C-alpha cells in the first residue's frame, strides 16, 4: 500500500526476501478514522480526496466522486513509486476491491497489469456478487483468473473464524483458489491503527493469525492435499501472464 507511511520499510524487507510473494496493493481508499493516508499524488488527483486531503473512506464515495483520469494517474504513480524504490512485485491487487468497483476502473486496472507485465487478482464470482457486472465482458484470454476467492466477513464468521476457515479448506474444489486474510497482532499499535473497530480490526486480525499459525490449519492442509502456491510459481508454471 504505497500511500501508507511504512511502505518504504516494507519494500526494504522485500529486497531482503526476494523469494517471497510481495505485490502492490493499489490503494484508492482510506478507511480508518484514526489513521488515514492521502494519495501519493496529493492534490494532483483532486477527485480522489475528501475535505481533509485524504482518500475517501468508502468505495461508494470513490465511485461517486472520482474521475477516471485521476484513478489511472494515481494507480500508475503507486506502481512507479514501488518500482523506483526497488520492489520487484509478484502481482498487483487492490485495497477494498476499489479498482474493480465499476467497469471503467476495471479496464484501467487490467490495462496496468498488461503494461507492467504483472498478473492482477481477478475472480468472476465475487465481481458479479459485489459489483453487479460480469467480469467476462472485460477480460481476454490473457488474464489469469482465480477459480474461487474467499474473504472473511462479519456474516460468514459469526460462528467463529476457526470454523469458517476450516470449512473452506476442507471443501475446496480443485483449481486455483485464493483466500484473502489479514493476520496481525491484537496489540496497542494495531488497536490504535484500527481505532477500536471490530470489523477487520486488531481482534479480527489476531483471529486470522491464530488460525493460520495453528496445528489445526497445518493438518487440514496436509490431510486435504492442498498445495500452497505463490504468484511467482504461477508465472513460472504458466509463463509470464502478459
């Protein structure tokens, strides 16, 4: 997330751990009331900022107020900034699914993937469910789509994170599956960053961490013959996506 204060620190880590998947999480929204960030281009992309100079809190605000020129300009600048600092990204995806919030944003998102020869995270089912348009009308045979994409929500974790995640892993269909998680510690730093909110806040992230670091998770993966794969391996196996 290049607009965030510690992006350069993360890229320093990436340089020392080149074997790890580290992509660019294109960021067009800033959802935490106590910890907001502006676009890296600031007032040059004025349609992306609120009265305080920060990115909008919600995707709906972004859709209502942003112009396409500013969307493309800011996303391109975030990629260029990461490359200039020294990141060799494995892929690009987008914060809060903001870059696929409407078909015009999506075209820019996919176009940047082509331009920079990076795979982009895409999935037919979630796009239609959340944004009410069919992705198949906007992608070509060059795009690599996930067969299934999963993310915890307040609704599907009401019976506990362990139950939700274990059920997914035990019933995966064959194919390329993507499970989005937000692991972190429920410590003072994370509590301050997430400003006391529960959804995707510090306790939520600790629950993600606890499950995926557990023996239960490891055993389920082994018992169900789930192969963990990186974006780098995907590129090697299928050839460069673009």
